[in-house]
């Protein structure tokens, strides 16, 4: 009977867990709709701004007067990877996939003899990066634990810190790692270079590709000086929005799987409980009948 009692307690425990995972799935699904809408609305602007900056960058000749965010430091030795992850878990492989992409990029750079450092946005990536690369490689972290929904002000704060470190000469190239939201079931990790800006690729004739002939007023360098800091903040903001949608999508899927698994376990435990209960009843009946026959 002790075994039956233990099974009954276990079934109750799994049912409680199932209620929690089902509730978490519903909350994630409700939050996902808004997060997905925000991510989709932010893409056109960030993509267009990135295209404009790349187009402008391809039109100018880099010189001493060029903005540093496009001219760079003149070196390619020190790299900073801004790793955007979440502050919470229970979202399947969401954070793991981002960190895996970061590790691949960092290992490629290290193999080329580059010095790699990390700036963390969202605490979940820190333990893994610390384990593989050491705590001394993490040069900073932006606290997002109180951030319910990403805002442009949050992205500006991160961008300001990254650009401050760039102006201080702490790194030559900066990359942004995040997860592109494709669908509830698919999030695609990406590592994009954000500092210095990559000029638009040239065509077969060696001329930078352009969608149309455009004259800029004032000149390209003056426009770039204004747009480049904004572009860094916008790309970080987009990464935050994409991450939030990806997190809720991954969490919804993970909690749905957990709810299904809990249901399967409840069924298996219920069958086991009923079999043992039936066996116990049968044993008692046999004992009663045997005692009656002995009399």
C-alpha cells in the first residue's frame, strides 16, 4: 500500500506541474503576439537604415576626416561580441543556440589570432561564455532584469556603452549576436558586424551596388556622422525585439512539449497505479476466501 500511496502522490505532483506548464504556455502565447508584431514592425526601418548607411559608406573614400564608426581604427585585431540573450530560461534551446553561434564566431576569430572579448546583454549567456572563455573575457554587462519590453532607450544605453568603449580604443571591430525570429518553431541565430559599418558589396564591374542614383545634401560624410550612431542603436534595438519574440515563441513550444510529456507520464503512472491497486484488491480477496475455506 505504501507503493500505491507513493504513486498517488507522484501523479498529483505531475498534475500540478502540468497545470504550471500549461499556464506558462498560455502566458507566452499571449505575450508572443505583441512581441512578434513589434519585431515585424521594426524590421523595415532597421533594414532600410542599414542599407542606406552601407550605401553611403561605399560612396566615400575613407580618410582622416571620416567618421570612426566607418573608418575603424585601422586595425582588425581586437574584436568585441555583443551577446544579446534572455534573462530567463524555460525556453528550450533559445539561449543555447545564440551562445553556440557566438562560440563558433569567437573560435574562428581566435583561430585567426584575434583577441576576442564579450559584452553581455541578458544574463543567461554569461555562465556558458565564462565556462568556455573565462570571466576575464567578459568586459561588461547591461542589466535587463527589470526590462519587461525592450525600448529604444534601452538600446541607446547599450549602444552608448559600446561606442564609448570603441572611442576609448578597447576594440577594433564589434559584432552583434542575437536570434532572428522566423516563426514560433524557428529562430535563427545571427552574428552581424556593426562597427565599423561594412560598405555595400561591389558588383562585377567593381562599382558599389546601388538601388538608384541619389544625390545627398549635405555630403555623405556629414550624413554618416549623424546616422552611424543611430544605426548602431537601431540594430541593437532590432536585436532586442527579435530576441523577445524568439524567446516567447521558444518558451511556448517548450511549455507545450512539457505539458504533453506530463500528460503522457500521468497516463503511464495511472495505469501502473490501477494495476497495483487491482493486484492489491485481488490479494485481499484471495486471503478472505482462503480464510473462509479454512473455517
